[in-house]
């Protein structure tokens, strides 16, 4: 059994992935996972703190998938494809939708940096593959994948977005040297 905060957060992430986060109070979320709003306040400090913890949990899981994909990959493009395969999968879509919902919430609440951790993890993954990461290219790749994920979760069809991703990675790479 894990630590109480981690166990509670895992239950909350599963709950809000299934039933949404928007306009839900701490009391409602706590009741749905068999806890109390006081426990949520104790562990997360506030509704905004809970949302931040949810986003970090979901994002950490997706970044771990990138790292895992690197162990089987020999090229950065293979890592991108591995991340795409995992994040666009039917079983992952509720968590992707939750991520975008949390991003919207964070934007209304003062914002947060959801991209830098991806670039930092991509740099680690890139070094593991023996290549050097261009942070601008990593930011572009992150933006492309996120944009295509919006297409997947709103249409329910990963096919066209996967085709677009393949077109992107076929053109992707560091800028030409002058």
C-alpha cells in the first residue's frame, strides 16, 4: 500500500478522469472517492492545489511513458511515436481530456508551466539516446502532439491525427545549419 496522499490522489485522478473536474467542489470530489473535503484540504491545501496535483500526476505518468519509450527506441522519432501511441490510446483519452480541463482551469487561476517539465524530460531522454535536444524543437513537438490530441479527444478518431503526426515526424529535425 502506498502513502495516503498518493493513494488518495490516484483515486481522485481516476474519478475526475471518468466524471470531469469542472465546477466540482472539494466536497463533491471527496465524497465521490470516499473521503472528506477536510482530507483534501489537508493533503492539497485548496481546490487549486488539488488541480495542480492532478495535472502533475497525469503529466508525470505521460513523461514516464516517454522515458520508457526511450529504453526501446534508438531514434528520437521512435520515442515520439511511442509517446503518441500511449497518449492517443482509447484507455488514456480520459486522462488526456482531464489534462486539457486542468490546463483551462489553471489558465483561469493564474496559469502554470505545463511545457518545461516535458522539455526537461525530453532532454534526459535525448541524452540517453546519445543525441542532443534542441529545446525549441522539443517545444514545437510538444505543441504538435497536444494539438493533435485535442483532435483525438474531440473526434474520438486517432486515425487522421496519427497520419498528421507521421507527416510531422517525417519533416521533423533540428534546423538546418547556416
